[in-house]
């Protein structure tokens, strides 16, 4: 399987929970705890490390293409923002 190119989106924000600074990301490529990601949209852009991920409130270490995962995010995001591997 081809690895995604750096400029290819690996996911998209589908929901944001401001009270816990967490986002739901629909993945187009695998992602694991420890990976660095960039989130971009609406004129905003920031990078962060994936420090924790959850599916259905269960902590996981890695997720596969097609999964929808919850991630802690360091800044406010909106639906439709793109997620990139760094």
C-alpha cells in the first residue's frame, strides 16, 4: 500500500467538542499515537503531536484508514478542516 504523500490529507475533522478540546477525525490513512500532524482550515494552521486517540471512548494506540477517532487538539478547529501527516 502506498504511503500518503506529505501534502495529501490523511483525514478530515467531522466534529469538534470545545468543552474538552477534542475533535473527531475521519481518517483517509492510518494514524498512531506519537505521529505529528498538521491541521489546516479557515485560514488557520497548526501542528501538534498525537498524544492520545479514542474510538467509542476507548483509548487506542493506532487507527486505520476509514476509522473515525477522537483526538485532543491544541487549538479550536471546525468541521471540514483537513489533517495532514508532518
